[in-house]
C-alpha cells in the first residue's frame, strides 16, 4: 500500500511540483528557503506544489555474521496557493500532503500539517531598488505524528513564525527579472511547553521550556528570459532547545544551488539541491539515556540529511495579472493580456516600451558617435600626411 501511495504521489508531484518556501508557497522568486520582500501582485493567484527527497543506503552486520542492507527514504510533498490581496499584502495556504514519519505501521503522515501565511511586502519606493517586508507563518498540527527524524523540529503544537524580509532589485518594475539579492531573519516559537515527544511509555520526558528557533539566510537569484539560477545559504539556530528526546535539535546550516526554467509565460519549473555544511552531529539521546527512549530504524548516526533534492513548479492561474516570464508570450497573448490589464499595469507596460526605445536610441547614438570619431581620426591622419613635406631627391651629376 505504501509503495502505491509513494508512486502515485511521486508521479503527481513530479508533473506539478515546486518548492515550498519554508513550508509556504511564495511568488516565484526562484529561491527555495529565503523569501523575497515583494509579494504576489494585486489579484494574482499562484498554485505551487513541491516534492523533496533524501535517501540513505545502510549495510548492517548482524550478530550471526550476515550482512543486511536497507535503503531509508525521507520524502515530503505538498500543494499551496498564494493570492495578492493588494499590491502590498499577500495571503497563502499550504498543505503538506505527504510526509514520511519513519514509524512502525503506515510510516507516513497523509496528510501532514497545514501552514497559513500572511505577508506585508513591497515596502519602499516603487522606482527604488530596495524592498522590505515582514511575513507571519502559522503552522497547524493536522498530521498524525510529530517530532520526526530528518525533518525540522515540530512538537505537534501550533507554531508561530515572524520573518523580516529585504530584497535588492535590478528591475524595480519587474521583480522577477534581472538579478536580485534577498535577506531574511526571523523567529519561530513552538508553543510546546508540556508536550510529550516520544510515544514510548518508558519515556516520561516533557518539554519544560518553550522551544524558540532563530532562522536566517541570504540568497542571490538571476534570470535570463527562460532560464534562471539561484544560490542561497539558510540556517536555523535554537535559542531555547527542546529536550534530549527530540529529533533534529541541532543547529544547522545549508547551502542551496538551483536552476529555474519557464517553458511558457504562466509556468516556472525549479530544481534545487540542499547541501548540509553544519549540523552533522546527532544530539538526540537513545536507549534510555537520561530518560530518553527516542528510536530510529537505522543503525548509523543520522539526524539531518546531508543532502536533499527538490523539484517543482509554480503556476500563474491568472496570467493576465502576473506572468512567469514576460518575454515568452506571443503577440496575440500579449495583446490579450494588455487589453485586460489595469490602468496601472498598462502604465508600467508603456514605461517598459519607452525604456526599450530609449535604450535602442542610445545604442544607435553611441554607434554614430563611434563612427564619427573613426572618420575624424582618419581625416586627421590624411591631414598629417598632406602637411608633411616630401624629401627632395639629390640630382645626379654626370
């Protein structure tokens, strides 16, 4: 049954997949964890989905001397919607549809948790190159199991996160084009005081102090028409750690390179790879040590994945309001979009056209200047040749 669910989910998510940005679907900034300071345009609606996976092969020698091998997978996938309520305010909802939980029985949550987010963004001068914002995230524990190995800490309580956002743009009118730099810093409070993290009746440990995480990151993204590239560094650090029977209670830092591709003006595909650079030491205690009876099915030390691959897509459900790639549409589609556009969007489009005309005129003027300079140099050389007196030849005497 699990294989059938995995196969069905994998096919669906590989066809319609995108990343979940810190478990929320954002306006396609290209980055995986670090969120942009601008939001979805007014009345724009985006659908995103994602799948990410990690696996580890383990060979274990039994007391009898026989060696056994097993592959452990950690897969997560979900769907989300983002809507631009105004030009500065975005609302979103994300459902983690599938999550491996590495427990006996089903071995997965179907579905897992639900995440709501609200973003106040695009703060700053419309013609300026900087944007600022703040995002509120609310994680509702709708999944069956929590405190999962290989995943970020969760105690089965309502989590609240607040993140400050900043972005530097090269194209203020069209944030999704050109080169952008993003910065994030925020806090997550888990509200987990009194939570019992391990189901084993021998484990009596509970959370005595509210767990708080500090999240931070920076990212760079660049887009050239259809293709884009991004790289980011993203970390989590506990200011107040959960007890020793909690999984993934380590501070961590990942670096993430990725690429994007827009096959048309209403869809963007994305592939990225998380590579862990900090957080390799497992700080969870097992086998009754200090009262912790946490257990995992593998034998080798493994807490946070050394790597994770994510694939996905972001779809604009009303491309008349927002497009993944502006240069991709043909003349008919462009005419239809402009016809349905708001007066403000038409002004932006006219400004873009005038800017292109100005750039073309400046290039032509520069070419004329270069040609004129070349002709002046040639005339100067001719003048010097004409003004130079010729050498008189001596007469031959008989």
